[in-house]
């Protein structure tokens, strides 16, 4: 399953990221924030407009705003 499909408040582990779907500079920023394979994440909130973008995800004790397109590039396994 991809991160954009994960239900709110469900903890999951990122099992893989298709970095080819993410611009190199954005990928660098995401890795710096700890978003990579092996990280535990949880969707805290979703946007309220149209496509429900962005997603607020918890990575450790940090909350990061993430575009839905980026979340689609991340495979997760619920724990």
C-alpha cells in the first residue's frame, strides 16, 4: 500500500520509496527529515480541499507536510 492510502493515526513503516517519482531536490529534503525506507510514519491530518493535499505525517516526534504525489511514491506496511 502507498502512504497516501494509509488511514489516519495508523502507524506504518516505509518499506520502499520510488525516488524517480520525486524531484532530486525534494528527495534530498525528505531524506534530511528522516523520510526514507525503514522510517515509522503516521498520517496525522489530511488537507480539507479537493484532493485533500497536503498530508501531515508524523515521523518520530516531528510533523511534516507532505504532498500527496510524494506520498504515492512511498510503499508502507501497517504495524
